[in-house]
């Protein structure tokens, strides 16, 4: 009979998720604000897409590699905690680089960067800092994901995943404070808060989680898995960028043919949906097979789980990333940074409640059932956003999306941890970052240029088209769940 872990152990082993998500939760407020300061406003969504895609492509490579290396670690401090410690220290250093971008506004270096790269010096420093911080964060994330399979009994993984999901969304509530600080230009204070979050949560994990050190050295070579991960990243990004090209090509052809605005919206919108969904299916299938290797056919439920997760997270990520610009351009609020912070915080309240309840219910009524309900609820919320024209309705829509996202986060991760081989949990759950990093690459990478392109036809319409695509992704995520067929009746 397996022994149960006390509640505080679940808090400690998931605590670094809180630090990681204080940073991740602040990004949708901080990056759009800085990009509008550093680059032309008419292309703000495209520049946001660029900085997100490159950073997340790096994350897609680093996270599974860190998970794989932590699986093999022989450190006397455990397999996962040394990576978490290094992650926190590096995060502090690289956040300072991002903060330094504010010191390069109207810099003499602008001439060089504008001539060579068509960007400002401040944007270049922000770009560099974001890439470095993605590396350091994903070193910790890749190792952290192995702690639940390493330590938590199967019967408690739903609860522990619920705690993990709660720590992932609790930082959204900080946006009530962070948003006004960003709006007031207090960038270094915000960065200091993020730094403190990394250090404090890392210390909780380091001192209060007990790992059993790995004593069996790995005998296989690192060369093949590293090459597979590089190929995985290249394939996924290439497929996504092909989808961007397809959308731009179809738009250009319609313009040359003199198509009406309505025809352009319908055809290019459907092309965008096909591009996003197609990039997800092709990217996950080819990327997962490349990452797992020859035994990929034995793990088809796991691959379909990644597809389901990526479809859902792509929609959530896109709504989150473009919320500030949507409120600025469509709802036309006076303080879009603060307003988007309050919106994301409202989503977070419902998300936290649903995550806690979802983790409990998933162990008792089935994880797939809750995931299906989550996709339907979130899809309805996305549709409400499209038709909302006032902040009260926006908050209602955000609450519906948050409710669906909370149910999804708790039950979906519990399902995933039950599909991976226990001895290779770090490797497999690192590969699942196809969904984590891939969500931004697909939703923001394709959605950003689409929004700017459509907005040239009719200001604000780009957001409505792309948000409709996100609603469709929620519903498609429910359909593909039927392909996840684990043996256990708990799932």
C-alpha cells in the first residue's frame, strides 16, 4: 500500500511553479507595454509575435533537455533541485538584462540596430534578455516537472497537480499591483518583484523537498537525444512559420484579385484557423516522434494528450498575449495596461477556484470528462469576448474562460503524468513543452501578423477574427480528446 504525502509536501515540491509563473504572468503586461514604447505602434502585434516566437522556440529546446539531463543527474542533492537552484540564480541575472532595455531608449546605438535589423537598441536589449530568461526559466521548469512523478503516489497526483495548477495561476492576482506599476513606468520595481519570487520559491523547494539521489549512471549517449530535440524545435517552428506564410500568401492573393473585405475576412480567417490547427497537429506529431524516438508508436495516447493540451493552451495564450492591445484598440479604455491587468486577475480568480476543485474532482469522476467540459466552457467564454463591448462584459467573458482554464489545468496535467514512463518522466514531460512553448509560437506567432494585417482593412477587426479562431481551437481540443485512450479507469 502506497503511503500518502502530507499536504505541505505538495506545497513545497510545487513552490517553484509559483516563482516561474510570477514571471510568466507578468509578461503579458510588461512586454506589450515596452514594445509600444520601443517600436512603431502599427506593428506592435507583429513585434510581440516575433519576441514571443523566438523566446519560446528556445524554451522548446531547453526545457526537455533540462528534463532529460535531470533524469540522469547523480547529484547527492537529488535529480531535480540542483537545476532549480541554477535556474533561479540565472533568472535574476537575465531579468536585469531585460530591465536594462529601458536605459537604451533614444540611444546612439539606434542607428546601427535600425539600419542592420530594423529595430531600436532598446528592443534589441529586451529581445536578448527575453531569450536568456527563457533559457534560465526552462532549465528549472524542465527539472521541476519530474518532481510529481518522482515523489507523489498515483492516488494523490490529481491533488498535487491541482496545487501545481493553483501556483501557476495565483500570480495572476499580482497583476492588480503589477499593472498599475507598469502603467506608471516603474519597470525596475516590477522586475525586483519577479526576482524576489524566483529566489523565495526556489529556497522553499531546495530546503523542504526530500529527493532520493540517483545512484545508477546513465550508459546511453546524449548525442542522439540532443540532436532529436534540436530537430524537434526546428521542425515545429518551420511548420508554424509555413502557416504564417500561407496566411500572408492567401491575403495577398485576395487583395490582388480585388476581393471584398468580407471575403478576405472569411477566407483568410479560415486559412488562419487551418494554419494554427494544422501547425499544432503536424508540429506535435512530427516533433513528438522526433523527441521520443523509435518507441513513439507505443506512446500514441501521450502524443494525442500533447495535441489536446496545445490546442487549449494556444487559445488561452493568444487571448492573454493580445488582451492589452485588444483593450487599447477595440474597447478603447483609457489605461489599457491597468485594465488588462484587472482582466487577467479576474480570469485568475476563477481559474484558481476551478483548479482547486478540478484537481479534487479529477481523481473521482475522471480526468477526460473534466477536460472536455473545460474546453466547452472556455470556448463559450471566447465567443462572449468577441461580442463584448464594455469592460463589465469583458470581465464576465474572462471569468468564463478562467473557469474553463482552471478545470483544464488541474485535470489535464494529472492525465499527462499518468501517461509517461516513471523512469523517464523528465524527458517525456519536457517533450510536453511542445504544448507550453508551442502555444505561444502558434497562437501569438500566427495571430500577431494576422491582427496587424486585418487592422489595416478595418481597425480592430483583426482581434475579432483571431479571437474567433481561438474559440474554435477550444472546441477542437474537445474533439481530439477521444484519441487519448489510457488503460486506467481513473483517467
